[in-house]
């Protein structure tokens, strides 16, 4: 049957795709720099490192390799500071709130698959209170392998009772697109996230590429159109 070949859920990466968390990370990193009598760094400079996680941000801010002495202490302290400043200025990217509302109106479940640990993901999501709420939230704590391994995406599908071929995954990093591809999903790459200046996003070979979250809905409408038409005709 036609509708069995169609995506039935939408999964999102978190930082840089669904939520703009860079302002809070910028505050925390500069707080950490100040504790070590270092000069503050610019928001634009840090933004390109956010999707690669806390270690990448520390390396960029302190010009320090992960294997150098003192790095682990900086990492530990940064995570302590971040826990105190999780969702002060973080917010959905423009267009995301409307997109989630549209998904809800179409009874299409959505979820999150992130490399951000549950300790930070859960309070961020609680603070934002997105509606309708996510049907599944998969963090590294729930799987053995992180993205770009597809394990987390496959687990999300199990939780919302859809097959991977019936899902779309949206992300702002090459590992997101690779994970989606390896899971057998349609992929949408977003360029509004935390992309390095020298990154060639077209080389990720996603099925679709958007520059703004508002551009995601028309793509999904096109993907889901046969299912919508089928539901109307029944």
C-alpha cells in the first residue's frame, strides 16, 4: 500500500538544529575564561564549535589540546557552570515553534536524537516546554554508540513504533546526515546551525538542504502529501 512507503515521523538533532543553545554556551565559556584571567571570546567565534561539544569549545577558547595538562579540569568546570546556566538564553530557532505546531496538527510525531547527555538535555527541554512535546528523546546515555552510528536513530524509531524508512532526520552536522543515511531515513541538512566557515554542507549529500527552519515544512508537506491525500480519500 502506498502509505506504508511514506515517512511517519520527524526526528531532529538538538543543538544547532532544533534549539539555539550557543548564547548559553558563550556565557559559560567566557565565565570559565574569566576564572582563569583570560580574555573573553566573541560569540561568532565560538558558534562554529558548539555542535562539536564541550571539549571542542574548550579547545577553541583556550587554544588547548585535549591531551594537554589541565584540560580535563577545565572540561569538568565548564560542565558545572553549564548546569547552572542551561536554558537562560537558549531558544528554538526561528520557525521551529510553528513547524512543531504544524506536525502536531497533522498527527505526525517528532523526536530528538542528540549527542548531548541526558543530564543537560532533559532540563533544557523542560525549560523550553515545546508543544506538542517530543514523542522520544534519545541521548548518548541510552545507546552504546554515538552518531554518526545509527543506533540512536534506530532506538528512536522503536520508541515511536515507526520503521526507519518512514522517518525524516534533520541535522546541522555531517554526522547527523551520515547517521540518518545509515539508518535508512530521508535527511534534511540545515545551514542555519553551527556550521564551520570552511564546511561544504552540500558535500554531506543530504536528501534536502535548507537555510531556514521555515523551509522544512514545505519539504515535509511534499514527502507526506500522498499520506495526506490517502487519509482524505478514506
